[in-house]
C-alpha cells in the first residue's frame, strides 16, 4: 500500500508572500472566493528548523477556502528569521508547499526518516483560529516541491 493513501483528502497550498493583505485582496477580486478570509498573527508554541530549535517566529497568515477540500494559505513572515522568511528572501513571493492532513503525524515522520527525507520545519501550535495541531515540512528526493504533513486539528484550548 502507498503510505500517501492514509492521508485525509483535505489539503492546502501554502504561499509565502511579502504582503498577505494584498494577496488576499487579489484572490478575492480575481476569483470572488475566500470573501471571509481574515489575516491573523500566528506564533507557533514550539518550532524547529532542520531539527534545531527555532527562536520566536511570528507569521501573518490568511487561510482562504477555495473549495470544500482545497484552500490557499498565505504566509507573511513578520520576524526576520526562520524557514518562511528565508523562503521569501531567496525566492520572493512563492508557492512554498503543498499540505496534506493526517491523524498520525508520528507515522509520517518515521516514514520520511526511513526514506532519508529531511524535516525542514516542524511546529507545535495552539492556534485559536485553526485549533491545536502539529506539522512538519519535508523535501523528498527526486520529487519537486515541499510537502507539509499536518495533524488533524483538535479544539483550541489555552
């Protein structure tokens, strides 16, 4: 069995942008969707970059629903540090990752380790907008792009 078959059929495409507000406005005007998208400040409780603890990371994020199972996530680095900031510096506004959801993040972390895939970014989050969850970004050898595997969100509580 293909281990990707275990992923929940919900996904988003993550874009790192210089200006989240402008990106959301352009999306809304061009496609008349995501009219309720509201940017917010996002701070992971814990984060790691290439396996090393990251400092305080702050991002401005807008989650824009495109269809029932697909959303665009616009990410604007606020702090001048971290994975997303470096992505913006190196490539400007860019398609950063494709995200899939799972109920078993630990399983996927182990599978990626077995494949020799690096974990580029990892975070634990208690997000009042999208719930409590963990995620990781990885790059698979021979496959273009970055995958985010995100744990199914649990209800937010402080």
